[in-house]
C-alpha cells in the first residue's frame, strides 16, 4: 500500500503512472487484434503477419535503444518521450483518416514501434524518481507502475467486447486510440518533469553512442537479455494467436477475445501488486522460471480448449505466470545497467525484440508445420528453455563469485 501511495502522491511517479495507463489502453486496444487485422482485414496472410511482427520488433528495439542512449547522453528524457508519443499519435491519425494495407503496414511496422520508446522512458523516469524513496519500496514502485499498464485491460477490453457485439468494425480502435494518444501528449507536456529541473540528479552519461552500445553488448548482458526474450516469446505468441483460435468455427467471436484478454490482464493486476511483498528476498531468476512454467500451461492449452468452457480456467495460470514474467524482469534488467537508467530501460526493448523475433519464427514455423496449436507448443518450449538458461547462468555466477 505504501508503494501505491507513493505513486499517487509523488508528481513524477504520478505522471509515469498516467502515461502507463494511457499506453496500456492503447496497447490492449490494438495488440489483441494486430494479427486479425493483418491476416484478415488487410490481407497480409499468416506469412505477411509474421514479417510485420518481425519488422515492427526490429524498429522498436532500434528506436528504444537509440532513444535510451540519447536520453542518457543528454538527460533530455522529456524530449525523447514526447517524440515517441507524437509518432504513436501520427499512426493513429493516419489509420483514422486513410486506413488501408499500406498505411497499416507503415503504422504497425514503424510508427507504433517508435511510440514504444515511451514504455522504457517511463520506467527510466520511475527509477530515477524512486531514488527519493526508501530502497525497500523501489521494487514495489516499479510493480505498481507496471500494474497501471495492465489496469486498462480490465476496463477497456470489456468495453470493446460490448462495442464489437454491437457490430462496430475492429478498425474503430484507431480513432479511439487517437484520443488516448492525445492524452499522452498532454501528460508529457504538462506533468513530466522538465529536463534539467528534476528533483533528483540526472547527469549526462558522457558516453559516445558506440561506447554505450558496447556497454550494452557485453556477453553477460546479451545472453541474459536473449534468455528473457525466450521467456517473453510465449506472451507475444499468446497475443498473436488468441484472436485466431477463438473464432466462430469453435463458437467464439471478437467479444470473447476481448473478454478473455481482459480477464487475464485484470487478474494480473492484483498479483503484480502483491508480488514484491510476497517474494522479497527470493531469487529473481527462480521466480521467472516458476512464472514461465505457469504461463506455459495457459499458452499450450489455449488452442486446445478455445471452444470449451474450460478455457476460462486458463486465465488463472496466465495471470499468475504473467504477473511474474512481466514484472520481475524489469528490475532485473535495470540492475544490469544500474548507472544508465535510459539504456537500462531500453534493455526491455531488446528483450522484446528477441522475444518477438523468436515468436515470429515460432509462428511461421508452427503454421507451416501444422497450425496454431503447434505455434503455441513451440512458444512454450523456447520460453521454458530461456527461463531455465537464465536460472542456470545466475547460479553459476553466484558459485564463481
């Protein structure tokens, strides 16, 4: 409760929380329908969707790493974040005014991924602002900020379920997303602490771009980020296949997709909030391994149970496992580059790139071999391998130390 109160009362943390809520609302509006928009609405097919997913991931990581390094070099975090939010708003505007395959490809593969720079910079802001509070509360603060990203899934997705049941097209998400992106711009302009006038010390890193990249490319970092990417691949594939397996042929529709994703995210929120106090002092990599195993149950069985009432039971392992694998890696990654909050936060984007590329390969290979059930099994396999490798790597490091 103290962490929640700090986020609500500290102006900088409150700004971070508001941006997380709005960005979460945009992501939960677009993310579950990215695949069906690409495959069905705009005619890219399964292979085309896999390409879009891979390209968007590459652009997202290049933008996030570049933005994170630039923010550390200059300490101009507000300007970097504003540029990212403007790219997100432009994508929503183009899809509202001139929707079509070309515009969708530009928006999904370039503009939205550039907008994803915001995610890492918000956590960089939260980490810096958290230094003004007790050390034992900092993991809790990060968990609250991450939970605020998931909170809109509880409210927004059920609303979309009602809207789609009324016959509205899935593309309705874009004009609504434009309004939310405008809200993000307003928060950055009015509430984000001005560069050079923060209540904490935020010095430029002094590193060249090449030196910063070399620091991020150290093997101890790269291998751990790759392993976490494997863990993250399962979540990416879940979002990719949920609207493709919950289809009319098994008695489901887009409203069921919104309800299912909303239930998972809604249950994740309380688990995210209690996780830091319940697991304080526990090995983070072991927690990630347990979380990945729980999440694997959900992903593997989703295609099998999509048409059954039992599919709704899967929201529990999904929520518990997701709460662990979505929150614990944040502090773990930031601690790998503790003195570079921007670059440390951008490691989350590198992790997502690794996860999304792995997910794209699993999606392409699974659909080529058999179908969406195989896609899910491949994702589960790489997730468990990644979590196990991370746990083993840290055990060896501790023993050698």
